[in-house]
C-alpha cells in the first residue's frame, strides 16, 4: 500500500474510522495509543498525543479540588463498605 496521498475511508454511525494497518504500523499506532486531533481549516490531523497525556490523568487533574464534602478517606471508605 502506498503511504502517500489521499485514501478514502468511511465514518461509521458511531463516528469511527479504521486506520489501515500499513499506516498504523508505519506511525507506531498500537492498540490503546493515545492520540490527539487538530483542525486546520478543512483538514483534520491525527497524531500521537504529546508527552505525559492520558485521558485518565486529564480527568483527574480537572476534578482535583472539586470535592465539596469534607470527609476523610476513612469516612468515605466506611460509607462505601456500608459500615
């Protein structure tokens, strides 16, 4: 497969696109690779996420300091265990 130029792909009803294996192998896009998108006019670019990015870390960083209940860890654990 030629790795230059345009290739036509179809977007599924869930918004998914299958990246051809030759492209994934060349770029090192393995399963669970974190990626980011960039919009440039009418173009959408997909690339590996930079640095220490992960969805989980991003979610945690956004939630940090948002708790409103003044409970200790022990109190929360007791509540979740049903003590």
